[in-house]
C-alpha cells in the first residue's frame, strides 16, 4: 500500500469510525513487548532451574551452539 493510500485509510478510520489507528498500533506493540518480556523472564527462570538440576553443565549440539556467532575473521 502506498503512503498516500495509507494516510487516506487512517483518515477514514479516524473520521468515520472514530478510531486512531496509530494509537491502536502503539498499544498492540506495547502489549506484545510486555508479553515477550514476561516469556523471556519465565524461560530464563526455567533455564536456571534446568541448569542447576544438570549440575550447571549442559552440552549443546554444534548446530545449536553456533547460532548467532560471527564467522571468524581471516
């Protein structure tokens, strides 16, 4: 959708339905962010518990251990 069409749709939503699309988008993004932060906290707690049960050492497969690493510089 082009910018002009997007602005027109926002205008129509605001004038006809009384809905501020930008405000709703901000609210949804904030809610998703909070929900993800809660999930990260829960996963971190579960991971700490798992690590302590395993004695603090967990060996990961090579395909998992290398995720997100930068290739070595030559």
